[in-house]
C-alpha cells in the first residue's frame, strides 16, 4: 500500500474523514447532514478507532464515505484511526482512499495516522497460490490531505519498515528461516550503514560458548551469532547501548520434547532476535543519532542422537558451569553466552535483552504486557515510559536474592531452571548472573506479545512486530545525541 500527502483532495473512490469525538457535524460534503444523522443513529461518536461507513452522491458520482474517530487526538489516537482505516478498507474493494481531517491536523498528526494505516496493512501472502478474490487486498493508495508531514513521515515510515521486517522474520516457517538464512535476511542492513559481524560455530567454539552451542548440537542447522552495529554519532559516543535477542528459530524442546499440539507455533521462538533486527533497520533507516548494537543468538533446538541431554553440564563463555535440568529451558542458555560476548566486545554501560523466554509469563500477563526485569530502577522506568508511548507495554517483576536459591545446582554453579513456581523470575535471575558489575541491564520476556491469534489495533492475526517501536522510542528518548 502506497502513502501520499497532498494539499488538496484528489479524485478517489473512497473519502475518509478523521473526526474528533463528537465533531462530525462539520463535514465538507453536500450530504453532510445525512451522514451526520446516520452516524448519530449508529451511535458513532468519534471515539478512537471507531468508524461509520456509508455511500453518498458527491460530484456527480456515488462514493464510499468513511468516518473515523480520533477521540481526544493524542498520538496513539491518530495511529489507531489510521489502522482502523486499513482494517475497514483493505479487503473492501476500495482502491484509493482520500483522507481529510475535520478541523485540520498538524503534519505530525497526519504522519501518525499514515503510520497506523501502513502498520495495519502488513500481511504475508508469500505462500498463497490460490486465494478467493474477496480475500485479496484492494487498497493500493491512501492520500492524506495535509501539508508539512514529510519530515515526520520520513522517520515513521522507517520505523514501519523495521516493524514489517520483524513481522516477516517471525512469520517465516522454520524450513525457510534458520540461523544461516536469518543472517542472510539481515545482510541488506549493510546498505543502510549497519556494520554486520557474524560468528560461526568454529568461532564460538574458540570463544568457549558451550552453553549456546549445547542447545544447537542436536540440529543439522549450525548456530550463528549475529551482531549489527549502527553508529549515528560518527564516533562521538564510544560505548553503544546493546540489545540482545533470543533467536531460537525453531524450538522442539530438544530431548525434553514439547507436546505435539501447537508445536508449529515455535517458529516464532526467535521473536526477540526478530525484534532486535527490525529495530536496527528502523534506527538505521531513520538515521538515529545514537550508537546502538543489536546482537542475535541464533540456534535451532532439535532432538537428534547428538542432542543435549537433561543432566548434562555445560561451560558458558563466562566460565560459569550450568547443569541442564530441562533442554526446553534453552533460551537462557543461548542468551547467557550472547550477553557475555556483548559485554566483552563492546563494554556497554546498558544492555537490554528481549526473549520469548517463558510460558509462565503468558500465564502471568496473558497477551497484554511483556514482562520487565531490571537491576536499575532508572532504566526500568525509562523502558516502561517508552513502552507506554510506543504502544508496546511492559509490566515490571521483582529480582531478589531469595529466588537465586531456586536455581542453585548440587554439582555445578547453577541449573538452567528451578521448580514449578516463579518460572519467569528464576529465568531472569539466571541471566542476571551473567551481567558484569556496573552494567545497567534489563530483561524483557516478550513471550505473550510477538504473536497474536486475533487482530489487534495495528496488526492482523499473526506476527505483531512487538519490540521494534519500544526500542526505537527508548533510543530516541534516552540515547540519541
């Protein structure tokens, strides 16, 4: 779907009017009184994301008219109105929608609405060879009648491209997306100025990444560690902020095999790595004046004759030993070595990891929030604020020494999971043991957020792109020069 801005209304088959709450009685149409009466009869009051649709005669022809509510007119109100536009029209037969703002709008507001419309338009049809005509998208062009939106749109369209990239990665099946092909998908970021570094199995063996490689040893797909560095400060900021993503491209559970029902969903167990890759594309695309590194630990967890066994002991890159109690608690085994490498390579002051880490997080929060764990209150508050404004919400959980006892091992430095209770917390406590003194660190357990079984405000069913906008907003607020 193409987005354009114009100072005047173009000739289009659909007219959409963006109205504030209760403000639809000033429509610039001859049929405004009829539309206003119809909207009132349908109980449309201009609430955020609400809509009213009708057909009227305008300019000697019949046109579709769509009223879209923008509520109080906040940033997310405009975004949700744009998403509602796409959701309503994408399969409707409309091909070109002209969007006008009742009462006017700033260029920033117009760009925010276009952003929501573009986010909601994303879908993956790569593998569809037969599709009913009514199931095919028809909306090709949205023209917003606004001026001064170009600067804001340049940034927001780059963020939308990052979200789309994450959704693409998360949606791909595991026979298409695996560690090596994930790396290949990210190579185009070099064209945006991102420095790409890749460690193969041999390099990781030399570095002593026994924890990460132990997860991968049951798969014919070799592990990779991918680092993407963007320095928009031209060297002025020496130490980057580092984001680390869990990239288990498929998770069978290994020898601790998952139940068969629903296992196909485990193609999105690389959602943390997908979010990091998409965020790097967004930041480089909008030329963020920040020094940022994104790292993805990429493995496939499979149960062949060489697979890691419950009870095995592995040595991490940090030198700490881990008793593997359950091979399905593999994400933390990948992340701990990636975190160690990140700290030794870049000496960051701030490290944030994102991972679809525990089912316990979905039990606790459902699909409304991701879990947040942090060793620094300031960083935690910054992340919560960024998530709130970006629409990627977070809820903080505790980190306490009392929980450490649950992952103490009788034969190694630690075990990779505790007892039944506090599963998300003990996973975070495990990762905390690999954070160097003085480093501000946060762990985001996004297990319930990367995939949706029903449409949301700005996404259809499937990959949501969670995490990209959160990272972008945090960087913009706290790390840009």
